C-alpha cells in the first residue's frame, strides 16, 4: 500500500498502532 495519505488518515492509522502496541 504505497500511497500518499492525508494527515487525517495518518492520525487514524497512528492511533490504531498505539492501541495495537499498547
């Protein structure tokens, strides 16, 4: 998935990673 992502999408992605990694 090599695509440019918007800050909003990145924020959601980052929040998910935080939950996954605790």
